[in-house]
C-alpha cells in the first residue's frame, strides 16, 4: 500500500487504530505532509514515486482494483490483472514493502514489529568454522540489536545442501527480507572473496573477512589497534623486547593490519628492541618458533592464538617467569582463564552491522553504495597472570604522540589543517 492509500483509508480506521497509524508515522519517519503528497509524492530517497492513483488514472480502473491487481489477487480476472500490472511496469511503479508490511502489522495490532533482516553465512550450516566463539558472538550481537530495533533475524547459509548463490535473492524476497548482513568466511562457496549473490536490491553490510566483491559497507574489530593496545600495557610493565608471533591466516585475512599496528609501535617508540615478527604457517611450526625464540630472545610475546603459548611452554619457556605472553585474540573461554590479552568485542561488531543495515532501510537506500564505509570496533584489554611487572614504565602514548607536543615550525602544517587527519578514525569509522 502506498502513502496515498494510507490517507484514503485513514477515515475508515477505528479510533484505536488511528492512534496506531500515528505511531506508524513516527516509525517510518513520515509526517502527515508526507502522507498527503499527491501528484508530486516522493519516495524515501527523494525521487518522484509512481502512486496507485496514477496507475488507476492511466489504466481506467478504480484504485481499489489496482491495489488488488498489484497483489495479483485471484478474485480479479486474469486479463484485468495483466493489464494493470503492465501499466504499472510502464510507469515504473515500485511498491514500498516496508510500509506495506508495517500497515499489515498495524491492522493486526502489532506496530512494534518492523520486519525481518537476513544474516547470510558464506559457509554451510554444519561448517566447523561457525563453532568458533567469535562467530557465535557476531550473530548473538546482531540478533540482540535487531530485536531492539523491532526486527527478527533469519539465518541463511551457502553450500551444497543449502541455497546456491543465485537462489538467495529469491529466498530473501519470499521472506519479505529487505536488509542483509553478510558474515564472510573464506571458503569454496565464496571464491577469491567474491560473493556469488546479487544483493543490488537490498540494504547490506558485511563483517568477518573483508569481501572483494560486492563493495558494501563493512564492520570489523580494529585489528590495527590490537597490538598497539597490548604494547601499551606490556611497556608499562617494563618489557622492552616485545615479539609478534602470528599465524599467517590471522594477519592476511585482515589485510595485515595487525602486523602493521605492531610495526608502527616499533617504528615510533624509542627504547625498545625492534625484533622481526615470526609468521607461522600451521600449528606444527614448532621448529620455526623455537629457532626464532633462540635467535631474538623476546621478553614478551604478542600472539594471535593461544597455541603459540602452549608451544613455547612445551619448548621449556616459563611463563611469565622468563617470558611474558599476551593473546591478541583473547576470548572469554575457560582455556583463556588467567591469560592476559585483547578481546575483540565481536558482539559489538554484529550490533554495528545491524545498525548500518537498518539506517539504510530508514533512508530508503539499497544496493552497493557509491562510497563504502568501514566501521572499526575498539578492543578491550583483559589483565592476566601471563605477564608481570619486570621494570620501569615506558609510556607508549607519550612516545607515539610526541609529534603533537612539539611546536610547529617552518612550513610544517598543523595536523588539524590536513584533511585526512581531521577525519581520522577517532570514533571508530574510516572511509575505504
């Protein structure tokens, strides 16, 4: 039902339902003026919208007949339905499914329900990858935030026994879903990080590993800041020889942002050893880790996985007696009890993805945006017994931001005069 239809039927509403309609206006962001627009009615993105009244005038049918025909109601003769539908296509009519859904809920007395969002996994339902704590928290956060906005959240999966990529849009439309969160995990069903699904008619956002295609809004934990946050804590405890040990997939999946953050600590902090990073290919690279530890003698490890800490212990290192350890992917699970580390706040990533999709729905935006945004969620430091106080404090912030404390001289510009710095990710959002 379009906005003009809402006005035409307003008088027929019972007093209680009229109050619900006023609530509907506040939900959709439409004012009474927005409901009363006639020949120049606008849709949510500011373009002229074709109304059912215009279709009725063009087709020579009553507007109630047009409404039935556009719903393909079988009570009308086939010829009448096809004639009206052809006129609607020729005029470029596009229904507002969100408003239609809300109106049906108003008539049922449930105005708090606003629709259903889709949550698309790029792996099959039974994939062991989905058992990881981070992925469970992505979905839990998304579901909680969707519920707070009045939406339900339907899970969909790609795979041989699930839906194929080409079938996703049809299933979404059949369920009345207009907004989709894509959790991307590298797999054969999403080759080369390219999603084989046409999402051009939906409001979208992705999380997990960044997609190469389509180019849509993206939410992630701030991998760049994780080693910086960890370095701030261990340098304050007196450690001066931090060493980074990463599994290759952890770093490459996020465009090497984690190792880039650690490099920035080394490059801009005086008084610390600049040890090369150790990149492990698999869980059996014990010899590689052993050789690196013997050659570079770090006093604290920043690791992407607690398996590295177990390997170091198996090699004879006493933690934290002669080697500190920090997990950059610390999780609230029993095996990480007592382990110092950085928690990525995965549930907030899921929540932010829902917020992105809902905001697009409210603005009437669908399809890939002209310019995508990347929202970065800050991590949290979790103290633990795997590190200890071993020396005087080194203030990482003072070293990192020392340039801001120096007087500007010569032709050097203030960083606040440089456009890029004035838009930096101070609030957790950057442009890609």
